């Protein structure tokens, strides 16, 4: 069954002005307008109203994503150190396109160790550490 705004407002026990606001927000299910008149379908004897959102959109949702840092051990540098008796730093911290090498890496905060033999990093690393926190490279 389909009713107009006056009948629907009486069924819902709200004013016709409030019902027109709900209609303009698109919160009345199945309602459509023909000319100047709204036609509202009844489900189980009543119009169905969708829940609304209150207040402005939260601002904390618009935070920029922090760049992921990847820490891994460069096995080529380890072999080079063994072959040439050198002490080059072998731990690499990648952030975007930059690499920082060091002997010690401190990660204050959360991180995760990833082992991915089927999908290595472009540099060939199969085990690495990922973190969104700042990484301190020593040496």
C-alpha cells in the first residue's frame, strides 16, 4: 500500500514538516516523488525510516597515512664483508625510495617481522621488519 505525507506522518506520529525533512534526506525507504507529491510505501503497515547520522563528520578520520619503514639485513653486504674483511653496515632501513644503513637499529613502538619466500621485496629480501614508528639507526 502507498500513502501520502499526511497519512504517513499520522502513522509515524510525527509532524508532516519532520517527515518532509526525512524525505529530503532520503531516509524514508522506497519513497519517491511524482510531481509535487511524495508517495510512501508501507512495510507491515508503517513507512520504514533509516537511521541517520548525527553531527559533523569526524576530523580524526582524515589523518594522513604514515610511511611504512622496512628494516632488513642485506645478505650481499654480509658476503662482501666476509670476502674483503670489511665492516660495512648490513642492516638497511627503507622509507619510500631512501635507504639508510647501520649496525644497530632501535624501534620504539610496535613492529612486525615478515617472512615472505614467495613474494620477496624488490631488493630480494625474504625476511624483514615493518613499522610505522620512527626508526633510530646507529652506526
